[in-house]
């Protein structure tokens, strides 16, 4: 584990930005997001968690799949430089791994590149993610529900802890190993540093609320399918997509053509299962026409369906949806209500 | 006040005057109330009424939410001034059956805008909040701050002359005396002073932040089309991506569709996850309509909307330029 | 590596209008590049996203059989924007396809067994692919029975082929229309009723059912009554799809993505998915 003194942070960042497209938390409150930075002054180092997750860089809200002119088709998948992400919280680092299972890989056709998303892969495969331990989880955080923790080392290529005077960094993956090997002139973390990590970790964990077990919820969910509780929990939902668009693991998208027949572009743009039109078919038939069905779909997908395919939940407990929902439809409350429901098996 | 509200709702259930009551309950976060739907007398205890009750509940009587309301069901709805104005709008536009509604008015001294509080404390996390007549106290890890309420009231409440529902069946406590603000729209002055180029720039800047989540539209009581033009796909009127031209068409289209119908409740602005100043343009339009037609939306159940009626003595200078 | 979102260039070789109302048209497409033709390996039941640059994409089941080499066939009902535009295509025009996508009818499992095919309306496309495939490998399969219904005689697709299949002795084709018309010499009645009346045996047999949702809804109980086990009742689901490769989430039902886990499912599978039917 190496030690980057805060007094050297500026130089460290400067050097990084020469070799990588460097992304880090920028901006305050609702404007905060991961954006490309050139120097340390641009980085918001005190933010608990950005409003917009790193998803917005790897799977942008809108991106051009290709441009066409006549029959000629041009596409650009690869970023100019590999990306380095500084300061990703463990929940978000895990989200990227979950998204990679869907976008970068294919459970159903694991060996066929035609079923891997080329744009995602071009960005994600070469990117280095530095997971920054969460010294002060927010009251809306619930990473402990789905197997996470503020100091989790489960995801990312590098792991770092911010102490009073320094960032302590260690590798988590091969990419991370190679990165650390390439660094020179940094001290190794001392015993005292390691003690302060332990102390910070204990304090961070004490801020979290008791966890609800996501696996119990997963087992329970099929029984709730017809439960009138879904009417109750979906009643206040206004079917916007604030929760989904702000979610670090929601990945649904639409593909559309813009321009004219002889010249234009095919784009993809985020879409959302909360919108009635998402599943509406050309015939007018809509398999999920009711708010109850759509809210149920979102909860089921996060806490059941994804688990059935990949063995874990598609929620990392970042709490963003809890904060942005305009009607305070709190996913944690929904989960608790479902667990308590006396649904017939 | 809250006690009186709960007693009243309980009585309405006991006297079988309502089957369902839409009101506000305690939310899961500090400074946050949440819409609740209660269908029995004992649940009246869950109702609250305070400066956190910022959602406009009228929205639950239209749109997709019509499914909540069964035919012939008697609905009680707790309303502050602006929610009540939305109900007047609905009555004028034939969206509700007035006789099936029991309107429960509550006096409103303004609701707070959480985003303003967070800006005030520079993004720190609020773990608890308490309210007094003219100030609030917020606490978090390592801080405790007092804030004057007027600094964090929703923009929509700052110059409001309509603290009570214009039409109601029961009123909890005394209707609040209006402040009789003379200049209702001081907040749009700065925008008005800009030339058209600068106005355009301001709008483009503001709306470029939009993520097209439609939270503003979906919480807006005046936006109740069963299928919004932005959602239609055959033909598709506008692009789905947050490309600025498409985003502007959405927002400006919405501004025009709610012109003369907006009750300026500010729900759009408070709902926006991208922190866009959404209310300003609506208020500018409302101001124009007030000046030209002496009309304010949602006040008189017998008055036709300004843009849906014609009087010979109306100002017509815009026709001749 | 080739970008999977970029369509394979094709040319319209032949267009057949299937019905007098001109809402159903069949398109034979040729590969522009020989290398694409060689790489395109598929089985009956799979589908493609057909792409018209500037208009968008729509998914269609492949109506040709891999045993018919050199072209791909699609039959397209004019319903929306993209299908309207496809109907404006002329022979020689350029289109794109992405595919083959999705899974296929379990033709390997069918080997040595009897196959019953029940279809309705223009969802007959991939059933044609299946039938042509089975007939091309005739010796691998037992009895082949097909029941095909349409509202009226005009609405059958592939009419010339139907004539030929009716004459064949190594298969049995039953056609049915909703209401009797002059000169009609086949069955009259809805597909479920005709299926019940013909009562194909479930012994050593598989059944494939494809058609409008309402037909499937009423046919499945009939088939269950004939004692076909759920694992041997095969159907193909239709959902809105966009990417076709299991990413965009639109066709998600339960833990399944219709575009990649399907569109072909057994009734046994569907019974484990909430609201699939």
C-alpha cells in the first residue's frame, strides 16, 4: 500500500491526466458528477457521493452508435486515451461490474462477440477504477443490504482511503498492480496509517443503518406478485424516470435514428421501465400498462430477476433514488413492507 | 392543527362521507413529507400538515392516477392554496366530478424547498430538522444551523396571494389571511430585462442540464394529457435524447400548454433532479396573462380560462404588433 | 472485430404481395457481400432486426429456411413507421439486417419424433421456416402435421406453397378459416376448435404453436387436454425489442429476455415466468 501525501496530490493528479482521460467528482449537490479533469483543484474531494454516477460516462445518456451517409456507415467506439476514474465509491464501482455483466459480457452467449456491447467494452475494458473508501456514508446509504460496505474492496482496480493527511492506495486487480508498479517516489503506508484505516472503517460502518437481507427479499418476492401491497406502494409513484436515470445500475435504452434517410445517425438513449410507452406495442397492446405493474417490474428486476441470472441483486444501495424521488417513494421502505407482507405463497 | 385535521378526516370516514382520503404523511427523510392514501378512519393518524408538505396532491386525480379513483368513490383530498387552485382548474376543465370530492382546506404559510436548504448548508447532509414560526433548525454530523424560513421557502411561495384553497368543503383552522402582495412577480424582472439573445442564452443554459426524466411534467397537476406529445412515437414529434433543441421543444411546449392554466405551485421545480429553475418561465407567462387579461388560473370555478375565451375589450395590440 | 450494431448490407431481390389489401408483403433479401452470407448461420425460429437507415429498426422472424441457400425471407405486416417504410421498398433497394438473433425451435430434439405445427395469421413466418427445414430433412422426423388458420382465404400467406404442401403425401396440412365462404374446401372454424376436432396424438410428438395472442391463449388449453407435456409444447413470444442482443431491457419478462433467451419457449418455461402469457 502506497501513500500519496495530500501535499503531493496536485502533482499526482497532474501526472495522471497526462496519461489518461482522468475522471473525478466535480461540482456540488445536484450538479455533481464524474467529469474529465486536468488538475486537482477541479476535483470535489469532500463529496459523499455524486448526484450522477460514473454510469453516465460508460453508458452515456445519449451516444451515437454510428453515422451514415448514403450506404456508408461510420462508427467510433474507442476513446482516445484509456480512462482513469478517481474517487469512485464502492457502491458505484460494484455497479460498473454489474453493468459489465449485461453490457460487456453475455450470460446466454458467453463466447460470441456479437452479443457484447462494443461501445461499453471499448471504454470499460481499459479503464482503471480507483475505489475510494467511504469515510462518511450518508443516511440514505444502504450498501450493507446487498453485500456492500463503505470500505469494501470487492470492486475496482485500485482501492484508496483518505486519511487526514494522505491517500493510501493499494491495488485490487492486475490492472491496478501494473498501475502501482508504474508509480515511483511514493512512501509505503506505515503501521500507523493502517491503524487509522481500521479506525475510519469502524466509524464509517457505525453510520449505516441495520441491513435488510436482500437474499430474504429475493426469496419472498415471487409470493408478493399478486399482493395488493403493490397497489399501495405504487399509488404515489408519478412514473417519471428520475430514479432510473440517476441509478448507477439501470441500463435500459432505446435505439433511434436521427436525421434523414440519406444522412443521419443511429443513436441510443436511456429509456425507463417506468414510462408506459416503454413496453407499448405497435398494436396498442401494453403488457405493463398499469403503474403497479411497472413499479413491480423495477423492484423485481433489481431484487429478483437479476439475481436469478447473475446470483446477486442489481441494487448497490447508493441511495440516489431515495434522494431524488419527487414523491419520496423510498425503495428501502418498499423492501421492508414487502418483507413484512403476509403474502400467500 | 394536525390534530384537528386527523379528527376531521376520522369524522368523514365515520360518517361515510369519504371512501379514500389523499393527504400528506411523514416521509422517510428529514424535511420530507410524502403523499399518502388512506381508506379507513384509524389511518387518519398518519396524516400530517406542515411546511414540508410540498407535493401538489391534485395530481393524483388525473393522468395515469385516474386508476386510483374508482367511479362513484367519494374522495377526500387535503389541499393547500395551490392544490386547491388545481382542483378549480380541473372543475373548469371537466376533469373531476366536484360532487364526488370532499375538499379539505388547510391554511398554508408556504412550503420549503429542500434544495434551497441544502445549498444554504453547502451540500452537507441534514439528519434532522425542526421548524418554528419563521425559522428552521437543521442538524447533521458536526453542525447545527438555524435558517430563516424565508430563505428556504419555495420560490412559488415567496409572493403568494392565495394561501387557502379557493373552494373547499371543510377548512381546518382559520383560513390564512393573504399577505396581499402587490407585486406578485418580482422574481421574473431580471429575466424580463434581458434582451432576446440573452434570454435565449439563459434558457439554453438552464435546460441543457435537463435529463428528460419528466419528473416536472409528471408532478405537474396542469399537465394531465393521457399521452403527452413527447411520448408519442407514431409519428414521433421530438427526439428522445437530451439534445438541447429537443429538450427546449419539450420545456417550451409544456410552458405553452400550461399557459393560463399553471397554478404556480412550484412542484416542477422542486421535483427536478437536475436543479433547473423551471418555474420562472411559467411565472413570466402567468404575469403576462394577468396583465393582459386580468386572469389568474384556478381561482374561480365559473370563469373560463383566459386562453380559452375571448372578450372584445381585451388588449389586442399583439395582433398588430 | 465487427461492431454488432452495424447492419449487414442486403439488397431486395424479390417482393411478393400476399393479400389483396396489400398489408402483407414477402421480401427475399440477398447478401451484398459473400462473406456475410457465409457467416450467417441460422435455424428456424430465429429473427433479425431489419434496418432502414434514417427510419430505424424492427424485429422480424426469418421465414426462409437455412436449407434454402443464398437468401433470407421476411414477411412484413404494415403496422407502424418502419414497416410502412419497408412496404415502400422496391426490388434492388438496399436494406440492412442484424442477426441471426434469438434462439430456435428445438429441431435437434424433434429428431425421430412426430411434429405438430399449429399456426394462425401472419405469425406463420417462422413456422414456414420450420416446415421447410423439416421437409428438407424429411427422413429425420416422424409424422408432420400442420394446422394453419386465417380469418379468410385471402389472408393465408405463401399460398403457392400451401397448394404444394396440400398435395404432399409425407405430411398433412389442414387449413381453416373463421367463417365459411363459397368454394372453400377445407376446415371452417377457429384454430383451437379445429385442433380439438383433429386431436393430433401426443404420443412421441412435439407441438409448436404460433399466432396472435388470442389464438395462443385458447389453443394452449386444447393442446394440454391432448396430453402433450408442457416441455413439448413450444411457442414463440412477441415483445417490443430494440437491441436484440439482451442489453436494452425492453423485452424483459421475469428473468428472461425474449430477444436472447427466446423468442422460442416451452410452455414449461413460460409457466415459471410471471405474466408471460
